[in-house]
C-alpha cells in the first residue's frame, strides 16, 4: 500500500454518501427517506461554511502544503467539487424520481404552480396578498441602491426588469422570508380527496412578482442561494475580554466571502452571469440544482407528515431499570454503585431529574458542570438556574466557542449569571468539550460526591436522536479526578497525576498511544491483542500510524468509525477492519476496548481520534469498571460489528461497501433497543431489592462476510 492515509474532506463526503444511501433504501418509509435527503443538504451547508471555506483561503494564499494523503488545497477543492456534484445529482434524482412521486401516491403532493387548479390559484393568491406580500422587501440595484447584503443560506430571488423610460434593464432581489413556512398548504379541492397538497413558497413568490414591481416588466427571474465562509479562528492571546471579542467576530462573520453559489441547472444566461460577477464567484464555485432549493427546508414538512404509513414505528426512550421512579437518583446511584445510561434507547430524563433534585435538595451544597451545546429552552439550564437561586454553589463552564451555537451559548450563560451561578467562559486557546457533572452533597455529616460523565452533550433534544452513553457513579477516584479537572478549568491549577481518567490536551494522546503499544507488545500468534474502538472520526496521523503498526504486530483491530476515517485499510492486513454504521440515530458514542492480555479494559470518552480533540480541547477518557456496564458495552459493540444492514465496510479505495441487508435482525440499533427493552422487562419481573443479573462478558467478536 503506497499511502496509508485517506484525504479527510473526501472521507467526509463519503460519509454524506452513506447518509444518501439511507435515502435510497426502498425498505424505509418515504418520509424517513426524505429526512435523510434533508440531512445531506444540512451536512453539506456546514461542510462548505467551514471545511471548503478553509481550503479556499489556503488555496488563495498559495504555497504547496499538502495533507497526509498528499493533496494540496487546489487538488482537494477540485475533487470535492466533482464528488459533491455527483452526490447532489443523485440526491435530486431520488427526490424527483422516487420520493416525491411515492409521496404523491400516498396523498402528500408537492405541486408545481402549473398544476394548481383555478380555485386553488385564487386561494393561493389570497394567501400571498394576506400573509406573504406584507413581509416581502424588494431590493433594487442601481446607482442609488448599492448591491444589498445577502445572508448566507437564505433563499433569494434575483430579477431582471424593464422599467418605463429606461433603455437598459435593471436588477432587484427578493429574499424568501424565513419567518414564513417554506411549503404553503393548498386546502381547496385536494383536501376533499384525502390528499395534503403544498406549493413551495418560492414558487408562489415567483408567480406573483408583478405585485412587487407593478411598474415594470419581469424579463427573467430565478431562485438562488449563497453559502458564506462562516468559520473563524480566534487569536485569543492578548484578548482582554474573550466574550466581547467573540461577539465582534460573530458580527463580522455575517459578511464573509461567498464560497458557494447554488443556481438552477441550465441557468447560464445574462442574469446568471451578472449575479456571478456581482458576487465575485468563479464558475468552480457554482453548484447546479434540479428541484426545490435547500432540501434542509423539508424538515418542518417531515414533522407535519409523520403518518404511521410514512415513518418508522417510534422507539420511545425506555426508563432505566436501575432508576425506579420511587427513588431519588442519589439513592439509586448509592445502591447500584454505577449506572450506565445508553441514549436514546434509554431516556435522558434521569440526568435532568438528577439536576432538578439537586436544585431543591437542602443537602446539596455545590454543582459543577460543563456545557458545550445545551440547546434552546434547556431543562438542564433551567435546573442550574433554580439551583443557583436556591443558594447552591453553582459553577458552569460554558464553551462559548461551540461552532454555530456561539450566540445561543452566550445568551443562556448570561441567564445563568443573572440567577447567581458562577460562569466561566472557556479557556484561552482551548475548547472545553468534556461532558462532566459533579454534585457535592452532605450525607450523615460528611461530604459525598456524585458524578455524571458522558460521551455526548447535556442536550435533551439531541439525546433523542444521537447514540450516547453516560455513567452515573460515586467512585471516589473518578470524583477526585474530575474535581481536580474542574479546578484546572476554573483556576490556575496544574494538571495532577490522574488516578483513573486521562484528559486532553495533557495526557490523552499519549494514553491512547500507550494502550495501542501495549496490545502490540502483548500480542502473540496464539493470543493476539485485540482493540475495538468506536468513534465519530479517525483523523490523527500519529494514532493511525500506531494502529497500522499494531496490526502488523498481529493485533486484531476492529474500528467502528461513523464519519471521517483517514486510515486506509491495507488488504495485506486482514486483521484490521473499519466499518461505519448509519441508521435512524446518529452514532455519537465513543467506546474504547483493549484486551490487555486477558485483563480487559473499557473506556468511554468525549473525544474522537482527531488532532483538535487531542491537542486543542479539554476532553476526558474514563474507565468503566462495573461488570454489568461492561457487559452492556460488549453487547453494543458486538451489535455494531455484526450489522449487515446498516453497517458499511471501508475498502482500500476509500469507498464503502455494504454486506447482505435482507435480514432486519442484523440492524444494530434495532437490536440495541430490543436488548434494553428486554432488560427492563426482566427487571420488572424480579423483586425490587434484587440486583440485575450480570451478563456473561466475552470480548466482542465480528462475524465476517
């Protein structure tokens, strides 16, 4: 094998291709398939705003710097463009040829304006005049009206007009209001036949442009959309007030350069050329589309049309059998010793309940928590506010540099401060990505600490869509380690010698390297080492090199990497495999298993194997030592490795291949949900005081095809 590395950006596009495969899966209900098309568009937006924008800046700066795969910025941009256009062509073909026709047969119709009947046209005209026209603002472009600011991601209309008394045509813009529904219901005759019909708001505006320009003649008009460079890196050294500096950067970000222009396929005339010139966009930055623009706008329609025949059956989050409703969370953790919560199969509610109990419990003295993306109207934030208002010592470390959540994080950080909480706005030079909650409680005259560590954010909404794992424990060593880490984050303490955890950027990379080297050192032909690592992304060159060296030493390495994987599998190393699972929930948990010569070790972490996680973030790796919890992790890993329906195997070419997918039993997320449902049912049959049965633990195995 010549180069062991796959380009990061192309690997990410392959992940988006796997998401697109879900939209192409005809065994899925139609609205579920439409959801995956919308996710593809949403993913591509962020990819262009951040990754493509960075490459364009790099290409403009010149130089011949290459990535580990040996590609410079210009070559990467060319490959990205070709792959993106191919993905979008497939995306729109699925929409126009399969999903929309299928929905139409099921009674959900997206109508072109030419299909609208006269009675419906009158209804839509009244809606336009009553609900849309008052919100629209036409923006002229002429010597007295400079070229307007166009928002990134907004759906815009560009119009060429002829006005009385003017020889040359003039131009104008109309933004499709984001405050209005993108899809307008057509309620006339369609409803009587049991169908739900809609027209696109943009099409409705295009059909009524004369109402905006009554004095002019519309010569040409079409929708378009721009994507701006929305990334930024703060030079935090010497910044007196990080919060104010970030606010200035956020205001500046809104007017950054355009990195992508989406135009209707075939639009290459004078109006399109004028628009490109005004935006200073080259032809290599133009991406054609053939259908409704910005498929991410379908999300509200998807929620509206969640009929049983159009979506998969719901998998409601299950209560944990170790957290009965008649016990406080404190009492349950005290009795069990350790409780593993696996979301979204198990409910996130106990974490919120723990904070709510702590807020009102007179015995609770202090709460310390990290927050990265808590979401809007967060019950976690509300509980912390109530705790501070009740006189608890509440310290919240808010990462205000969480990309695209900066403004929201600033808002609820201020709310916490107003409630009396101590808020720490991150650390200069580092992002705080660790997920930790520490509660100090007085019990029988002594102070006792309760700890929650997790792989995912304290966000009640994403906890229903992402697979993440949390650990509730009273382990004194873990509590002491995390307490010391909080002191590092809030004060001037130096990192101590941890008892059980490892933390980035201090020791995490070296810890992983040591674990991999230990497996290679202990490996023999009769007793090979074994590593199973589940993560979101594998990018770090040092860890990739270490994994390949361990595989060459005979270690069996099974990687479950949902998204980016820059390790190129070597056909000469059949003991190293990479799979990716893409299903209804976003795989987000990080689980690390090391056989350790028969003394197996299990770890959970907030960190992926990426340079940014290991070098530029505060992250935590923590062990799972409870036998029942370890058995659960074994089961989840085994389900993923055996998944032949939603699991794809990475090839040396950088592409992925699927195994047999006829059998629903091989779907790992479904098997996981059934596993937790069975555990809950079994627990209900036992006596309340009886401990759960310990599941026999064996190293996770992969069933190879």
